[in-house]
C-alpha cells in the first residue's frame, strides 16, 4: 500500500484543529509537542507557501505581531519583555498564516476536521458532565465544583470550562455549514450536543453568542432570499414561544427560576467586578502608552486582560488596534457583499454572523491572545477573503477574455 504525500498532508490538515489542543498535553524529553507542531507549520509556510508573504494583510499581521513588540520594548516604556507571551503570540500567528495559505480543497479538509474536533470535544465534555470523571484536567475549581444546573463542568483537553465553550462557539458554526446542507437531522443532533456542553460550561457570553450567531444567519438569509413570509413566520414562532413561556411561568414559575439562575452572579467570586477593574486599568495604561508597551497588559493588574481588543491597544498601541478593527470591518463588508451576490451560499452567512460576535467571543478567555482558536478563526476569515478575491480576479479576467472574443467576432463580421 502506497501513501502519497498529498494524502498525508490532507490527513494532517484534517487533524490540525484536534492536534492544536491535544498536543499541548504531550511532552517528550521535556519538549512540548505543541512547540514542534508550530515549528512544522512555520517550516511549511516558509518552504512551500511563500505566496502567503505576498499578501498585504498577512504581511501586516506578521510584521505587527512579531516585530512591534521588539521595537516598542527597545524604544518604548515597557518594564520587561514577556518571552512566554511573545512565543505564544508568534505561534498563534503561525497558525493564522498556515490556515490562510491553504488551497481551497485543503481548506475544506480543515473545516471538516474542525467539525470533527468540535463533535469529539463535545462528546468528551458530555461524558465529564454526566460522570464527573476528568481524564486530563486537574483544575480543582471545576473538577470538584458543580455548575448552575448542579451537574459537573465540561473541560475535556482545555485549560478550563470557558475555553472549551469558546472553542465550540467560534469553530462549530463556521465548520458545520456543509453538514447542514447534507443532513439536517445529523446537524441538529450535533448542534444540540454542542450547545449542551456550552450550557454546562456556565459561560453566559458563549451561550448568548451561539444563539445569536444562528439567529443572525437565519434572519439575514430569509431577508436576502426575499422570503419575507418565512421571516414573518420566524417572528411569529418566536412570539408564540414567548406566549407559551408566559403561560408556563404563570402556572409553574419555572421561567423566572431559570432566568434568576442564569443571571445570578456570586458577588464573593473573584470574577465579580474584576473585569471592570481589569478593563479600566488596561485602558488607562494604553492611554499612557499610545505606541504600545509589550507585556504591559499583564503587568498592570494581577489578572490577565480578558479582552483581545484592549490587549492589542495596550501592548501594541493605538495604530495596530485601529488597523485590527479596520480589518474586521473590511471582512464584514466583503462577506456581506458575497451574501448578496450568492444568497444561497450558507458559508458566508455564518462567517458574517460569527464575525459580528467576534468582539464578544474574544473576551471569553482570560488570555484570548494566547488561544490558538482566536488565530485559527482569523485565519479562516482571511483565507475566505483571499479566496473571494482570487475568484473575482478569475471572473473579471474571463469577462475580459469573453469581451475580446466578442470584439474580434464583430471585427471579422464587419471586415470579413
């Protein structure tokens, strides 16, 4: 049996989303396998995907993420250089560049592997919720505690329960669009499974974001496909559900109980009030460091920044932060235009909806900038941006060629 290099690469790309999480737990002779994975991705980019460095967006991201910290440490006001943080961000950028560099067929393999990873981690998480048996995690805050539903927390191979929820909400909608087209029943089962883990994680932001992503997708799709009647039916369904919940509340009081448990916050917990203090401190530091001070967002408070945008603002400065926001706006505009051009292409609806919720989802983890899922999602969106750009170039060239043929035909007929 002969296995081609192409088959091995396809298998690797398919497994990459799973490996990006699992290999963090594997070390050989003191060497973490996730480091070797990042080194392989970098080697692959440099030797086989040089085209990625010819793209303006990826070059800008690479230069800003990798070079700016060195410059503003040497000439700025940062007190120290956080080498661990720097390596984590550099490896994250490597993941982004690798995903951007994937050709369309390999990109589809990557999305299929992302869907598989989401389902496997969801099954793993549900096992922990039901049994309370944790294979990898030893975080006693979650392994020995219960969530708001008096069940165990899901963690799987992630640092904590928020991270598994963030991974699922960011990756599942984008990667599941092909499954939704092929088999709606299987997609519905997978969606319920994923949402069950997100619910058990007790991450309010992730639960709300997951529901809103699908609601935005469905609403815009109905409107752009000129299915006003279906949109009205959707609103009537929501209204009917509200009436049923009102009746249920009047008879049992169950709805109020659920809402109270959902909104209830332990004022004695460390996270209570901490985010506002973190955000205020990091933002005030950013005002003092308009050109950034790498590592400052981790130095000015006892807890990490908990916000990707504020982190960029503080550690990289105002110009990179504005460029990052401009990039997200540009991607949103491109995806929305594509939805209008191809209203039946579900992929770009989910990309647009996920992008709308990105500011919320990039605040879930305490160290968002170090999470590979953040960089992979950005890589997915930038990959699709360049894919659309290349397709438009091909279509424009084809139109020009067709125009030349048409003009040549007229000349032959007139002067034949």
